[in-house]
C-alpha cells in the first residue's frame, strides 16, 4: 500500500513539474503582455519562449522589439520589427514602432519612410502623422511638419498643431 501511495505521489509531482513545458506561445506572449512593459527584460525572456515555440509569431517580434526599445537597444528593436514586418507586412503598428526606433537613432529618412508606409496602409492613423510631423520639425522642414500636424488635427488630435502654432512654426488657420 505504501509503495502505491508513493508511486501516485511521484506521478503527480512529475506532472506538476512538467506543466511549464506545456505552455503555448500565446501563454508566453500573455505573460509578457501582463507586465505592461514594466519589466522589459523579463518580457524579452517570455517573448523568447513564445518565438521559440512559434517562430512566425509577428506580434511576439513586435512586442519584443518594443521591449528592446524600452531598454534603449534600438538596433535590436529594429531587427525584431524587421522580422515582424516580414511576417506581416500590413501591420501599421510595427512600421510606426520601427520608425520610432529610427527616430531615437536620429536616422530620419528611414523613420519618415516607415511613418509614410503606415499612412499609406491606414490613412487615418493619427499616430503616424504625429510621428512623421515630429521628424519633419527635427529636420527643420516646417512646411511638411505643419502639413502633418494639420492632418493629425483633422483626424482629431490638434495638440501638436496648437503647440507648433504657439511657437510660430505653423500659421493659425
């Protein structure tokens, strides 16, 4: 009887210790997402597991790229955004995220190209207009910056246009 109980306990212990191995890529993704980017290093660890289990998981590459950016590792973020775009070339969020990485690196032409691609995919994407506007202003191109600020305002976010107008960068309409 004693041997039977010990055998059952051993089987239960083995089943419990293996439960982590049965987690899916979505489980790992949700764990990373639950951190809400509060611990990017831990999120990267979880996303590595998700990608190992599902190498074509575009959202995991995008989120891992964001985590790298939060750590200041912009080039590594760009590499993950490149892979996410290869896997899902119509995701505007990933183009904006990669554009933000290029902006942090002061690589403005590829940043503008990414924001423009996001706009071409989703013309009502206010974040893409605001991000591209910022880069145009950084480059000293008030005309294009004001145009994008106006487009963002037409889409419902006038904060950058009002700020640019108060600084004399854009004419009040």
